């Protein structure tokens, strides 16, 4: 009995036909995807801003507890 060849089955002798790929800009669908894209482009600034916001929030809470 003859064994099958080890070549890929797609195309003639393993050579695939060229596929035309057109670059299409992908639009993010939901809020999470848009947020991920914004963080990818402005990640360092977002990190610095979040640290400042957390610091102000903690200091504000400490001030309110100290006065109360």
C-alpha cells in the first residue's frame, strides 16, 4: 500500500496562490475596545494621571477624616 506524501495538501506541490490583502482600518466596536486603544496610545500619560487622581483622593479623604 502506498503512503501519502508529506507535502502540504494546499496548492500544487505545497505552493499556495498569493492572496491579496488590503489594509482596512479596524474601528473599535465597544467602549472597552476604545479604552484599550486609547491606553495603548497614551499609556504613560494615563498612568501618571491616575496616580495623581488617587493621591488627591486619598489626601482628601484623610483631610475629611481628620476634620470630622
